[in-house]
């Protein structure tokens, strides 16, 4: 189940990026804070989907995992934008 492994790696990377940004966010501009607040909503979605995918008792389709991965990729890009703004 390569798709599941890819998704698990993506979730772990997102968690690391999220934690790093969260440490810097208190110094950020209001715009970055607002963008991070929106990203937190997507993070909640990803965590929920990751829990469902990880639950072996729940049947998850490749399509479901692929859709979750798309949301994760969007979140990854958002974290990159925020991190760039924080480093300027």
C-alpha cells in the first residue's frame, strides 16, 4: 500500500513544519496569523483523515487517500508561504 505510506510520510512532514511555524507565529504579522489559523482548519481535516486511514478496521479506498493527499499538499504549500513570510 504505497499510497498509504506516502500519505503517512506527508502527514509526518506536515506535523514537523507545523510545529516549527507555530514556534515562530507569535512574532508574525496579523496576515500570517490569519493564514495560519486557516491552515489549522486543514490540519484538523488531515489529522482526521490520517486517523481513519491508519485504522485497519476502516476500509479506505485509494481515491480517499489520494484526496486526502491533495489536501495535505495544499497545506504543505500554505506552510511554505507562512514560513517564508516569517523568515523575511
